């Protein structure tokens, strides 16, 4: 499944953030430093950002999230913020909508990038 072509095809650069996967397992020892090991060879990593959408695009997004993604249970292809010609596989964890003035909204999205 793909991100709808009728929605913005990227995150606003001023809102974009990502980071490394939380892929370590720490075990505290009785004395000395904790033991640390990698959990898996491919962990999920966080990605978040915002986009500006119209009222019509908001309705498209809601249908995509509620119906196509089954309220965020399914993953989909999203435009790669680092390479506009590529896509990455993500799951949408959360979203927030706020007024952006007029009839437009600022849609803040929180993803996890899956390997």
C-alpha cells in the first residue's frame, strides 16, 4: 500500500526529525557497568514531521488512516525524506491536527520506519 498521491508528498523540512533505532538491550550488573548487546540486526527507527493539508486532504487522510491502514495497524510506502525518488516502509503511530490558518491544517505525523 502507498501513501495517497492526493496528499503532500513530503514532510516540511522545518518539522522533520528522525533518529537511530532503539535496538539495545541493557542488563544492570550488581557492580560495574551494565552489559549491553544488540537486540536485533534490523530495528525500527523513529521518524516524525508535519505537513500542511487542506480540508479536502484532511478527509482523504482520515479515510486512509481509518480504513486503509486499519487505524495504523498496517505499514505502507512513504516518500523517503532523504531521497525524493525513493520510498521507505513505515507504520503511522500517531497524528495530531491543528489549525494552520484559514481552512488549512497542520498535520503532525509520528512514524516508525520498519526494516
